[in-house]
């Protein structure tokens, strides 16, 4: 839970410190690649999106932290889908998340 919360707080801080994110509707999956490419540049892993799924390869941060970060950025609930492939995680968007303080 603490890792999730830390990721969520990091996302909130990032939104404040990166003014260009304010003008982009990150609740639209079509805009998610903007954030995902930035995370790739940070060295967090390799990201791709297909419809409501985010594929993460070789994630360098704990998945709970990443999930907290992405859920807060995109205001959506993400469910982790376990794969049989080592180093591959898929997060599936479930529904819009209400803004809440945990």
C-alpha cells in the first residue's frame, strides 16, 4: 500500500511541476503515450498501449508504485494481468477513478 501511495503522490507532484500536462486530457487513452514515453525516457521500462491495455516490459520500479503513478495520472483503475513471460506485465484499464485521498 505504501508503494502505491508513493507512486500516486509522485504523479500528483509531476502534474504540478509539468505545466504542459495541464492542457492535456490524460483521462483519454489516446493521450497516455505522452506519459508512457516520458517514463521510458526516465528508464522505468518499455511501455506500449493497445486500446485499454498498457504493456510494460522490464519494469525498473515496483509494479505497485507504477500502478499508483499511472492510476493517478490517468484517473483510471488499472488491474494487473499476470503473464507467463518473465519481465512482462499488462495493466488493464477498468473504469474511471474518482479523485480520492487515500
